[in-house]
C-alpha cells in the first residue's frame, strides 16, 4: 500500500519539478510587471483624461477590460491585471499543460509507460489536475503578493478581496486547462486540445468584457467563466459564493469528462 501512494505523489511532483524553471520565470515576470502597475498608480490616480476613455460605453475599451473609473483602485487593478493580463498568463500555463498531459504524452509515445504505473487512469488524471492547480495558484499568488504591497503606493485593496480574486483566477485557469486536457484525452491530438481550450476561453473573455456595454450580450454572461471569475467587478465587490460554486462545478464536471475520455482512450 505504501508503494503506490508514493508513486501517486511522485506523478504530480515530477511534473512540477520538470516545469520549475518555466514556473519561476512566469512568477518572476508577473511579479515584476505587477510591481510596475502598482508603483505607477499614484501618478495616474488623479487623471481625469484616463477616465474619459470609458465614457460613452466604448466597446473597444471594454474589450480590454476598461469600464467604469480607471483611476479607482479596483478599476486600475482590473484594466491592468485581473480582467486581462493575469488570466491570460494563467491560461497559457494551464491550457499548455492540460494539452501536454495526455495528448502530448501520447503523441510523444510515452503515455503507455506512464499509464503502466500501479495506479488507475482516473487517479492519474487527478494527479495531473492537482499539478495544474498548483501551477495556476503559483502564478496568481505571485501577482497577489506584489498587489498586497500597494498600501505603500496609495493602492490598497482589502485582503479578503485580493485572496478571493486570486483564487478565482486560479480556478478559471484550471477550468480551461481541464477543458484542454479533456479534448486531448478524447482526441489524442495536442494541437486540437490547445485550440479547443483557447477558442472557448476567447469566446468567454469576449462575452465577459462586452456585456457591460452591449445589451444583446448580457444574457450570455452567465455562461462565461470569465464573468464568474473576474468580469463582474470582483476587485470591488469580492467573489461571491455563487461564483465559487460555478467555477468549482465547471472544474469537477470537466475533470469527470477528462477521466471518462481517458478511460476510453486507446493508448499507442
């Protein structure tokens, strides 16, 4: 019994160890970018011209996460971090990893070796999902740590709100990463897995960005995971329990779908 438990633990740990350099680069890069965003905020805090960009409900501005007051703390964080750039980087990590876990290994001809380990395919999917969550949290946490220093730059956000949006961004990344993993398990095609995750994420982002300025899109916002994670002024209001429930439910559903598809996959 002890042996399999050790092996199961090693699956996720091995993946994280192999990606430690790229994760370190992502973390440091995001921390550096976030520090610039935080440090320059006092220079733009009183800028009335910056707020003019969002007057009149500009669709182009909204597409980049610019709605409402851009000089307020939540508005500044949203337009520079949480409505666009941070989710994008987290998605790069999770969708890429999700596509490589099953489809990528199968294309490389090593999935059979991994599947021969003394653990079930469903347990293997669970280990991979755990490693994905750890990567998403690391990138999102690197941003949060620097944002927390904002109180020295007139940019203070309550800690519960900061933690909430950090967790929501990580869950968002895991959901789309699991979508890529599910597509890879169903097709054994890494390119199709990446494309599926990226395409659905793009549509979700556009819906979440434009619903405040396009009335015909508003009913669709409830189907957008971006809306539940970052698209409903979570930096200002906090993340609701309903939003957490949607993000968790989507992740669990996609995890079950991935496991079912992997069970049916004919490994080469």
